[in-house]
C-alpha cells in the first residue's frame, strides 16, 4: 500500500514552493498559512508575504498592520498575529534561529502539539 501511494504521489504531486525549500522559516510560514485554508488561496499570498518578509527578522521588525495587510484574504487573522509574535520571539529570544526541538517549537505562539505531531518538527529539521 505504501509503495502504491508513493508511486501515485510522485506522478501527481503539485509543484508547490514550500516543497522546494529546506528553509525552516519558509516552511513555517507555509504551515501556518495552510491551516484551514485552501492551497490555491495560499500560493499568491505566500509569494507576496515572503517578498515582504523574507526572514524571521524582517517579519519581527514589521508592524502588525503591515503583517495583517499582506495576510488579507487568508482569513483567521489570529494566525497572522501569532506568527508575528512568534517571529519576534525567535529573533529576540533565539537569536533568529528556529527552535530545534519539539518542545521549542511548541513554545512558539500558534504552534501546538497537533502541528508538531503531524510532522512539523521534521519539516524544520528538529530533533526530539
């Protein structure tokens, strides 16, 4: 069954920008944007958001109004506010580096056990 699923995936997978990167920040942004939102709605927002805020440092330095303006259209603005708060935490408390443990990820606003448990930690190269 696993082999059949992997074969199907390789033949039918969509070319999505967050699949082509190992950058923890970019993967994190995609994971937060994709919560309860269709992939098609996220694609352009992801590109524009990362053009404006290419790093956690850039996001942390932005005003909430700037973040919410680029989030407009994705809904669930609480996710944007929590991502912004988490970016400030990463910059101010973690010297700009994403946490490298499950516990560290869960300490960030907007990331809980569900996100980490469904593979978020593996996407951002975290050890247990």
